């Protein structure tokens, strides 16, 4: 009897020490706190700082343009605008804490933009930029329309803003949209440091933990906003489109920067996955290291982290081979874009099923994509 009690005690002790105190999952030789610290200090915080800096650039340039509309000030504003939109692509993959609190994705990057509502707002001057009614009439896509879609040439765009009747209203709307982006940027920049400790100290994998937030936001941005919104819906590649192309639905429809933004987005996904320090080649603890510590494999028994990186890189290579604006490709049946969509689709079960299962993280967002 003493032997049985001792054996039972040893069994319980073994079970207890083999389990993670936070999740009940098997312990591995991986420092989740160090992982979250790297993501917080080397990935997220620098991304926020960079975004804030680029948004400040738009703010200065838009004020200069509003004060002195000219081709020179217009081109300077366009240049600053593109840099800020590119900077956003990285921040979108770490949509946690104050970034999530201001709902940055919906606040600055809902596309296609509603050009009719923009023009109505300009004429009536009764808009509230921050209202739910204006979610599709602000942010980067609205600026894209105002700077590129209001004339067939730079001279025509400039004429749009110096029109004797509505020019002042148009300049005001432009600066109001930019100011809303800067307000969001300021809230994020000011809110990150107070939130950081909460993020890095929640080392479990349950809903609301740092790891769970990162994995969910990573999946959402990759699946819903990159694969579907940027590629699948405009090209007709997503099954929900019934094969019908929608060229006007691409990101950056008016400027033609759709390919640049999509490539930046996918590059950012790889960097974030690897825990690579922002704007650096320094590779810290990332989701790939976590999966390696778990010896996670894909359905073909290859290392899961390598499969995610390799398949993402294959999609990036497919993007790199495309030179024309995505709207032009979509208008011509979108076959090249469908190939990109299909390659991105290969990544989805790897990150949405295999990775979440290995990390014991639950997907908390819903979509009807059938993935």
C-alpha cells in the first residue's frame, strides 16, 4: 500500500512539473517572457515610433500644401504620404494594446474609399471625421483619392484644390483627414509605454495573453486584410467573389501603389513572424523560435516555422514578378493576382491551424472565408 501511495505521488509530481502553470500545456525550453519583451521592445515599439514619425511628415507636408498649394508642395505631400502608408503596413501586424484600442486598421485603411461621401462631405461641411458614418471616407484611401483621383494630371489635381468655389473646403477636408490619422498615431505613441508591462507580463497563451494577441492579430492581418482585401477580392480569386473581378477594390486604387503596399505588408509579416527587430536584420525571439522549441511540424512533417517562412517567401516572389498596378491586372481577369492569392492561401492553414494548435492559442476572430 505504501508503494502504491508513493507511486501515485510520483505520478502527480511528474504531471505537475511537466505542465505549464499558465496554460496546462506541456512545458518546453522556451522563454515566453523574453519572446514578448523582444516583440515589445524591438518590433512593436520601433514600429510605433516610425509610424508616428512618418505621420508627422504628412502633417507638415499637408499644412504646407494647404498654405501654399503648388506642384512642388503637392509632390512633397505625395512623397510623405507614401512613406506613411508603407510604415502602416508593418504596424498592422502587431495590432495590439493602444494600436488595437484606436482600431487603427479601420481608422486609417478601409478600402475602397467612398468617393461620393467624400465629395458630399466637402460640399456640405457637416461631417464628423471620427464618426462611424465616415469610416470609408477617411484615412489613407481617402488621401489617395484626394491626391491622385481628382484629376488626370498633377496640374488637374492642383486645380481641384485651388478651385475658387470649393478649393478651400477641399483643402480643409484633406487636412482634417490627416489630423485624424495623427490623432490616432499620438494616442498609440503615448499609450504604448504604459501598456508594455501588461503585455510582457501576461506570459500565458490564454485569450488576452500577449502571445494570444500577437498570434490572433498576425492571423487576422495576413488572412483578412492581406490575402483577401488586398488580393483575393479585387482579383476574383477568393471563392466568395464567384470569380468576379473588382479592380476598383484594390488598395491604393488611384495612386497605383497597390503592389508596393502589398509587398511591404508581406515582407512585414515575415519579419514579425521571425521576431526581427524593426528596420534591422537582427533576428530576436519570434514565433518561429517558439514553434522550433515545440518541435512543431506541418502536415508533411517539415519544420512548421520553415514552411511558414518558405511559403510566405514564395508568395512574395510571386508579387515581385508583378510590375503593373493591381487594378490593371484585375481588370484583365486578374490571373497573376489569383496566383498570388493561391500562394497566400497555402500559408493560411499553416498559421491559422497548425501554428495556433502548436502554441495552444485559440483564434478569437471570425470570418466566413471557409478556410
